[in-house]
């Protein structure tokens, strides 16, 4: 399934009830390709410079702390705090500022729960984009030194492309073809709400994760979702998960051996005082949820 991170931006307008057609066309595609090359050029240069600093000073890059492994984005202040921390850590920001919140939480979870400090964890970004932040950030933290240890898959990718030690290639998140237990972590940022069969995705993720491995996924969420029945985006109906659907997802994950790191059982755990995410072209306000699981 294609992640919205490698689809056109959600800025612009569309009348209510109509399909959110991707804006920008070829010009936007060229701009995104340019942004991709600039991002990975920065990562390569920055990584080498920081390696020299670390060899000289003996100090590694601090792990992010502002976003928990499981939680709801409750306010604009929370994503602004994540953006500020990412800037402080010299991590290249996602252009859609709220998306830095779940990316930062996922990277922190991978570094603290899936990696033993050796920075040798094998990580797949499911539904990836070559300019989304998770894999570049993990690369800056020193992961990706082994061949194919950082991998991004997407149904829209063709021939494999390599960017500073990261491989991007064609792949189905419900049928990856990877060996059993071959990964330390899987990330999946804002993908499952776009037509992904959730239970097959969870089962495939559980299969490819080693025992103790980590899944970090985020999705569009609201404690009382707006009506999306008239809206379609990127070829599928718009979906915003509600509390009951999140608990169903957690139960489905548990059935295939993925145990939630955190708790979503209480009403308070899934509440939010603001709707800090705005989809301008469809006029929808909602928020994000980040869920982290460990493979039993």
C-alpha cells in the first residue's frame, strides 16, 4: 500500500464530498524528487561530519525523549515540542510539521526497544517514501552499516534504489517475501488507513519480526471522527480510526503475537483535547495515534 508520505501534499482545496485528486502533477513530482536528493545528500554529509565529531569527543547522539512509544497526539503544543526536539537533534524535518511527532516517537522506540546500542538493528519501513523521515533519521543514528539493514518497501517502487546505505524497493506490506524473524523492527507511518488489510499486515509483520522485535505504526485517529463517508483519497475511502477500531487493532495484533507497549484500555488513554491535524483539501480535522508493539 502506498503511504501518503509519498503522495502529493494535502494542501489546496476540494469541494466537500469530492475525491481529493492529487494536485501538482508532473511539476510536483519533479519537486519531490529534488527534495529527496537534497535530503539524502544532507544525510550523507551530516553523518560523516558527526562521525568525526563523535570520534573526537566520544559523545553519541542523544535519543529522542519527547514522544512516548504509544500515545495520542493531543495538541499542537505536542507536535511543536517534537519539531523543536528534532531541530535540536539536527534531524531534517518532514515538511508536514505534525508528521515529525510520530516519526520521532517511532525512531525513539526503535533505538530504545529494538536496538541493543550497537546500532546494528535491521529495520523495514513499510509503505515507505524515499523522503519520509524515519529511515534518514535512523541512518543519522548510525543504523544501516550492514547491507540491506535499512529497507523501505512500497507498491509504487520499481527497481531498487539505494540512498546512503538505505535500500528502497518494490514490496507489499502484507506479503514481503522476507525470511521469518529476519527483522528487529518494522515502522509503518500513516499507511494502514489507506486501504491496507490490517489483519494480514499484522500477521506478516509478526512473521518477519524476531522475538522481542518492535512494530511502530501510526494512523489517522479521532476520539469522535468526522464524517468521511463522502470522501475518497488516493483511490480508497478516507478512513479515520475511532477508539473502538484502535482497540480492535490492538486485539488483532495480540492474536498474532504482537503485544502493545503501553495501554489503550481506558477512555482517557485515547482522548485528546484538540484536533491538531488539518487536511485542507477535504476540510477534515483530526489527530494521529502512535502504537508500538513487541513480538512475543
